[in-house]
C-alpha cells in the first residue's frame, strides 16, 4: 500500500489545504467600481488569480498593467456596456481609464510579494 497525501497530512509531514501563500481555488471575488476619468491605479490586497472588467457606460474602457499604459499602445480594451471574459492573470494592480467595475478573484499570496517586469522577455 502506498503512502498517500492523506496519510502524510495526518502524520504532520505535509500541511493542510489552506497553507498561507498558496492559491485558493475557492477564493471569494472582490469588486472595485468607479469613475476613472484619468488613468487610475487600482491596487489589490492580494495577488489576483483572475480578473474581469465591465464597462459601466457606452464608452470603451482601457486597462493596462503598466503605468501610463492606457495612453500608449500597451493596453487592453473593453467595449462599452460589455464585460471581458475571465482573464487568468496574476497581478497586484491594474491601471484603468473610464467608468468600470473590476472583479478580481484573490489568492492567498499577499500583494507585492511577487514582482513582474512586463518589459522583460525571456
């Protein structure tokens, strides 16, 4: 008989399912909504597992993961009165331009513990 994860968890060799710093598949989504007339930085308390953006008016909403990204060519867009698909993106902040609701599935990883350089290509 093999030594299963259940046995190792019982014996204290591996931790339970809710280990600090792991991604929780059952995380409750958070929602931010606002009028973002200029590019606005929205910070999350924890790293995201996924993000969904809804345009609250008929105007297009621009979003970026880089400061001043909505003013250049480094942005995504959501058509007026529509919603993106769920985007499986791990981020601690997003920059938004226009009236939007941002729904974020949070992980258990505290924001700022991972650093991503969007300009680095491997």
